[in-house]
C-alpha cells in the first residue's frame, strides 16, 4: 500500500468524470452522480434540519473495512446503553417542543447492526410521528442495515415506524442470497430499496454481479462510499492491499482510493440502461457533511433539485 498525492488522485478522478458525459454535478460540483439520488442524501449537502439516530455497537459481521473500534461494546459510555438511550430520547423530545426546528430527514443507523436495536429505535419513531403532527411536516426516514435481520416481521415493524428507504450493506453478509431475498421482500412491501457499499476494490466482481439484481428488485439507488481509513482498519487495508495497486490519500479524512471503480460501475449502469441512480459518495462528501458549509454562508436557494421527490405517502 502506498500514500497517494491528493492532487494526483483528484486529477485522475476528474479525467474519469469527463469521460462520462451523463454524470451530473450538483451542489456546485460537490455532489457527483447519475440519476436522481436519494431524498435522504440531501441533508449531507444542504442547510436543512436532519441527522442520524445512531444507536448501539453490536454486530454479527466482521467487515475488513469497518472503521469502528472492534472492541466497542454497549458499555456505560456507548450508544447502546440504557442511560445513553434515555438521554438521546430526551434530546429528540426537546426538538419536538422547539418551534424553531423544522425537521427534514432523520436516518436510523448504528456503529453495529441497526436492526439489533429495533426496540430502541421504535421509541424514536414515536417521537418523530408526534413531531410530524405537531409541526405539520413530513420527515424522510432511511435506515442502514446489513439486511440479515430484515425478514417480513422486521420489515412490518419498519413500516410502522414510517421508514421510507432501506439501505442494504450486502458485502457484510458476503452478498448472501438471504439478504438479497430480503431486498426483494422490502421492495414488495413498498420500501425504497437501495444498496450502500464501501468502494472496496476487492469486491469489484461481486459489485458488478449485484447490479442486475438491484435493477430487477426495482431498487432506487446505489451509493458507493469511498472507504474512510482509521486506526481500526488501517492494518486490514495494509493486509488486503499489500502491494502498490491501491493507496490511501488525505482529504478531510484519510481514504482508500478505489482506482476509479465507482466510475466503472457508472459506465456499466449506463451501458445496461439500469434504472437506479449511482452516487459517488467520495471523500469530498465527507468534507461537505462535516463542514455543512452553512457555518460560513448558506441559503436554500443555492441548491438544485437533484434528489428523488419526497414520497407522497409511506
């Protein structure tokens, strides 16, 4: 593995983007995609009230690119502990009673597997439902999962929670048929079905194999996320990419460069005329999300219409 120069990585990315005329550039060049991206992605760029309900740390999978501490647990100080949940619920309840807060979107996620914590998440969903009634708004909800627990009973609970979109991390289960079947079931039940995957070059063949399946499911989005490098996954990255074929570079965070794989996937989607969008969720998105830009200056009029419309009904 080698350390790459940021400017050289950006130059190579720009050349790849120029070779795909169908690529759209929104948020003044920060949002790079083909097709209309998820409603839930808008909050990563725009000045809207949104956030992620991140609960719990436990997971049944062991992904090599996971950037969380492998020794994390639901201890007193972590996000799965009852005291943390109680405090967190209090914070969201405060938003309910703050007339200055008009929520746009909230996601459900975890530093482990989100659906392990469904009992806790349902408590947040009740507050959001009350918030919609009190404030006269609709809140877009998407949920991240490896999909292993997303059976019919679980999906019914998510439907009751008013979740609009489910984002499946397929490689966590090694692209298992069980999880793929859960994707089909979720689509049948009316969820927007998406795949959100780390842009991990060693998964290239499996990622290309899943494209026609996502299209057959009737999926809405494929979000390819440039892998963040931390102290917890750097050893794995060095292990899986021991030579000079792949490298890491520094932007807002350190990232593993995928050597343009995300653009190869875009080309395949365009060539096969698949119906879902592809988002290049690269290191620059992390920069936008972390800085949120409105800390300096921002206004809703500065953003275009690059996402799917908010569902008229759940």
